[in-house]
C-alpha cells in the first residue's frame, strides 16, 4: 500500500511538473503537497527525492523548486549531445583499430529486442531506458570520458527530453531506431549507423522542442487565467 502511494504521488508530481503549469519560483512544500494528494509527508518526500534524481526538481537555498532548462540553452546542449554521440562512431571510422565492444553493446541490443517484442505504454519514465541505451552505445566505443560527458548533458536536458515519450508512435520509432543503429554498429556498417543515429537525435530534438514549447504556451495561458 505504501509503495502504491509513493508511486502514485511520484507519477502525479512528475506529470504536473512536465505540464509546465508550475512556476520555477514555486517552492515545492512537502506539507502542501501532502495535503494536495491526501497522503503523509513521507511518500511526498520520497517522490521529491526521485524527481531531484530525474532532474525535474532542483535544490536551492530555501528548498526544492521545479527545474526548467533555459530554452536558449537547448540548442547548445543538443549540439553537444550530438557531437558526443556521433564521436563514438566517428572514432571507429577514423581509426581501424577502434572497435565497438560486442560484450558491452550486444546485451543492450538484446534488451531492446525484448522491448520491441513487448513495447511499453507511453510514459515519461521511458527516458531512463533511452539514456541507458545511448550511454552504452557510446561506452562500447571505448572512451569512458565521452560516456561520462554525455551523462552530464543528459541530466541537463532530461526534463524536456521526457516530452518525447508521450505517444505510442514515438515509443515504437525510438525502439526500432535503437535496434537498427546497434545492429549496424555490430555489423561494422558504421557510415550507415552514423547517419541513422544523427537522424534519430535530430528527430527527437524536433519533437522535444515542439512539445516543450506547447507546454510553455499552455503554462502562460494558465497563469493568465489565474491572474
């Protein structure tokens, strides 16, 4: 029962934060949220801790607040993400001695075969599976520093990247493209893998920016109605 309450509060808070209706200056009070969701403060506290880990909530001097990456920064962050991810393939293209490690990438590909066979329902939490795939793909190229740099970028864009996984078509497309890129890499077809990965990231970026802009417009309208 307690686990059910924790999960319910976590998902409700996550959905609320992603809707864009909360102001970045609105302190997330445990007491107020507990009253709002009809639970004790414990499941709220645990939900907020998970949301901090997700990147949707940040800790400031006076408490916890919704995190919002600056829209002006998104283009730069996505450019950095693309550069890091493609570098994993480019270094193998530029140096014949570099090979993607099948012992690292192979099990990840098997995991995505299973996901393709039983695709999950659309959910913002799918971003964690997506991040794991991209980190593993990059790690398999043999440069741990590139992988760690990508993890840092992911943390900054995660709150908006979650918008990419809210419809069945985006889940299916993501899964299919993940499988295809990994297969091409393991087959040594690196030029094709490079081009497909670039298109995959560009499509995701376009979807994320569009939906985030829609959420921001909705938030402005909601605040105007309240005022």
